[in-house]
C-alpha cells in the first residue's frame, strides 16, 4: 500500500528526532515502527495473521528470486567490505 500524508508540527518533530537520534534511518521507517508499536500495544493484528502475512511475503520473495527479479548474495559477497 502506498499512502501520501502530510505531517506537521509536533508529529513532524517527533519523526525528525527519531531519525536524528538514530532510532530510525528515515521518517518513513519511524512511521513503520510506530504502526508496529500500535499493534504490539493494542493487538490489532493477531499473531496468526502476522505469521500468515510473513509467509505470503516470503512466497512473493521466493517467486521474485525464481523470476530473477531479486538476487541472493552469498555470504562473502554480502559481507565482503565489512570483513
């Protein structure tokens, strides 16, 4: 789902602080973290639903890999510059 929203004032400052403080890399990531925390606190999506969504995502990733839309890296390639 792609959504465009306008955030100003206090909410904008909170997102900026989350990024500047290193809690999130981007404001979008900070928003995602907030949505996940809503679920953790209020149990809006039950675990079985979360698991089902995770399985569907993994199936999409597997399909993308088979169709060469995504590429898997071996350990040496992925970690090469960090070793």
